[in-house]
């Protein structure tokens, strides 16, 4: 079994307003997805997050979102494929600049929030985002069996399928993006993580069985118990993955 990673969204603070459990999670995760300034993350937040991650040996990717600070990028917008490409290129370039200054290289791109869901359903739009991944020569993190994976395979972009233990799934296999993170039951987290890892299965909110692939587990830093969730996932990986 390929040893899966744990990734977390970070750097989603603005000015004096801090957000998430970034510092505690940095010691528990393998990859971080750093906000690029549209849904959250100002230049100083990007710099501080990147420096902290690189100093701990944690790989840094870009986490581009929709230009919607008030909605934290978790509200869908009507945009074109070209606009999606430009948004992702702009934010990935910003994060890459700070990563290179810290002596590392950009590791991946993972879209944020509503943009993540929009891209999963739209091949044309996802093709445009894959063009950016090709430019930066990095993989895309996303949902297996969606436009995320189809576009990546079609355009020759490395694809890393991830699984969410802290979000629910619709019957169509899409994650349900909550406007506000909520506390997750740790026993349920462990059960879902183990089942995804060993059986490649999970259940939707209505009980529909879904096939999933979990090469990386995502933990959202804004969950009230994000650190505990990450610890449970790490324990499952240590126990089951060899």
C-alpha cells in the first residue's frame, strides 16, 4: 500500500485576524495548501505560513480560491474557463514566489472551496486549470472520478486523489462544502479514514456507497477539533499503511 499523506489548508488569515490551527497542524501534516490572497491570505500571511512549513520540512502547495473574502470562497460564482485559469495562475504565482524565497519549490495546486466543486463538474474549466499546473510543473490534488482527474489524465498532469474525513459526500461523489467548519466526531473520523484507506469506499449523506481513493487525506484547519482529527488520521496511517 502506498503510504498516503495528510494535507491541510493554511494561511487563511487576513491582517490581524487569525484563522485556523496552522501552527499545531504543521507538526502533523505532510503537505500544506496555502491561500493565495483571493478568498483569504494576505502577503504577510503567505510569507509566515510558507516559512513555517518549509522550516519543518512540510511541502507547500497553492490553494487558489474565488475572489470572495466575505464568503471565504465557499460561494459559487459564474466565471469562464479563462477567468478560472487566470485566478489560479495569479494565486499559484504568488505562493510560488514566497516558496522560492524560502529555498523550496512549489509542490502542488489544490483549488479551494466552491472553486474546487465547480472544477470537479466542469471539464473545460478544469482543463484551463491543468494548463497552470503544467506551467508550474506540479500535480493537482482533487477528487477521483471527477473532472479533476479526467482533465489531469487528458493533459498529462500528475493527479493525487484525496479523501475528506471532515466533509460529507453527496450521492454523486462530490464533497459538500460547509460555510463554517464544525466539530467532527473522532470515532467517525477514524472509521471513515480506515474504510477509505483499506476498502476504497465511503458512504454519502443518504447512505449511497461510493468508491473513493485516498492517496492524501485532507484536514481543514478551521475545524474546532482539527488537531484531534489530524491525530486520528495519522494513527490510522501508521497502523494500516506499510
